[in-house]
C-alpha cells in the first residue's frame, strides 16, 4: 500500500482520508520509508526554503500543496513555492487525485512527459471557471453540452467522445452529443440502463477505465457492429447531479496509449460541475416550456403564439416574405363533452393536437388558442399554400376515429379560416382576428370547410 506523508495542521488532516490504495501518514512523527510522496498545507508564511526542506525529508520525492479549496491565488502561490501540484482536501476523490499526481510527478522527474502538474491544474481550473460561466450564460442544454464536450476533447486526446443523458422514463440513455469517427450513426441509438459500459456506469454511479474492452464482459459490441467503429478502450464517468445520475461521459480509444488514473481524476473533476450545469439548463428549459406550452396538448399556448408572431412578422417585413395563419375551431366538440364527459373531451383535444403535429411541416408552428380552437402559423407561405395545408388537416380530422383507445369511434370535423401577411393584416392581433372571422363564415355556412379572409 502506497503511503503519502502529510505536512499539515491537525484540522486539515481530519479532512483527508485513506483510500484507493493510499495511506496518509502524519509527517510530524517522521517520514516513513516507502512514501510515494508528500502533501504540505499551503499556509500563510510558508517559504520556498521550507518547501525544499520538506522535499528533502521525502528524499527528493514529489511534493504537492494542499488547501481546503482550489483558488487562482493558491495555484499561483503553489507554483511560486515550487510545489509539483496542488489539490483541495475537500474533494471526495482526493486520495485518487493525489496518487495520480504523485505518479505523474515521478514520471516527469524520470524524463517522461509531464502528466498532471501545476500547468495542467491551472488549465483544469480555467476549464471549471469556463463551465461555471457557461452555466450562468447558456441555459440551453444542447449548446452547453457542445461547450463541455469541446473542453473534454482538448483535455483527453482520443478518437471519440460522447455524452449520453438518461431519458425521463429512466429506462435508457440517448446520445446528446457524439464526436469522432462514425459519431453521426449514434444519434438514433438507445442504450438500456445497465447495458454496456455506459449503461453500467449510469446505473451504478461508478466511473470506469477499461483499456481492453474485449476483456470486460460489460462491453456491448453490438454498438460497434451497428456503427462500424472499433472500440479498443473506454474511459467513462457518471454525470451525477443532486445525488442522482443524469447521464454519462464516455471517451474512447485514447491517443498515445492507455487511459490512466490521472485521466480519470481529470474527467471526474470536470463532470461534477458539468452535471449540475446540464441539469440546471434542463430544469430552466422545462420551466420555460411550461410557461409557453399548453398542459393538455403539449402544443404552444396563446402567450407564446403572440410572442412568436411578433418576431416572425418582423422577419417577414425585413425580407418581404409572406406568412399565413390558419385558425380552426372543432365542430361538434360540445357534444363529445356532453355525451362522454370532460375526460373524453380532453382526450379528443389531445388527439387533435397529434393530428396537427403529424400533418403540418417542421417549419410550421402549432398552438392551442383556447378551448377547442387551434392556430397554425405557416412561415413563408401565401394564402394559396395555406389553403392546401388547411384542406389536408380538415380531411385528416374528418377521417379520424376519435377515442378508439376508450373503445369508441367518435367522428368530428373542424372549420378553418385563413389570413395572410401582408394581404389581410399587418399585426399578430389583426391576423388572428381576420382568420377568426373567416372561420366563423364557415361555421355559419355548412361547417367542415375552409375560407380565406376578405
């Protein structure tokens, strides 16, 4: 068992714990033989001469500084005093981190490339600072993940990198972002909890280094079979936020050799703030969606519709392009509520929302305006194009058998009105009013039809 000599106050030593093959010893009792290296508390009044004296006690072995927390000032002072690295005693993985850094310092002193000294510590601190700033400035999960993955690429040179997030059902992981060869083939793949290295890490909450995947029974080769990528080694760490796993970070095929404990410590130091930042962004996105989304149909609500129309009409004016708005009201919906109850009525509205989503284009925007009224916004579409789309929706609603899941076959229809910018109105309110008036003319006629505003 490797031992580490600790030159620190009794208070700080209490925060350090043995573990991961390390045994911390109190240097005040004399430095025992066979120490891997030492840690010295970064106290006020500590001098370079004292650091050299402590290093001499270790027989010239590597010596790191330790403090309750890492700070830029502490890093600078540690470098000025000649320490090999700097760690925070409050870290949950301090034993593993110390071991990785001491081994790297020994390799560097033996002529190997420096692995995890103060320069890397400064870089790590800068990355953590960047992520904190990112979390405060970017509250879109996709953009945040892009930034995080870019940092991991720089720190751990490998052939492929990915972040997988736990689905809300918590039954599987999906690829939020994958970089490297064959990464585009991963977008639609799903990893069951407990399946493969990533699934095992997500389920267990433990990090993992596998430098020969063919020797590990947890490795699932089917993903390589589907993508034609050849995985040789994996470094995988869980994204744990507020005590629960929200996903994993996976790094494949390290360039220049095997993954090391130093790589794992670096990744683990990075993923904790990453996980919190990602979950915060997800929570913000969900909260934002709740303010603009209809609870029943999951379509946008009238509040969002107004905001969207204002923004889209500004674009239309600037570029001189048309926009159409379709207003529809269900025919016979009150009878559904009266005959089958309000739960059946709610289910019917939900089915209408699905029909609309399946019928319109990706560029179109859907909203539940209120009650049994819906609005479809068709960007860059004149009234002639809107007529075609509205007629397609009308036919889909008319042909659909509603409440089939409840053992019924209910048929309803819808009346449609269309208004176009700039022909019929120039404002969001004007477009809705004109389309609504056109819809009421259909209602007053035979219903189940489409009319364009006058």
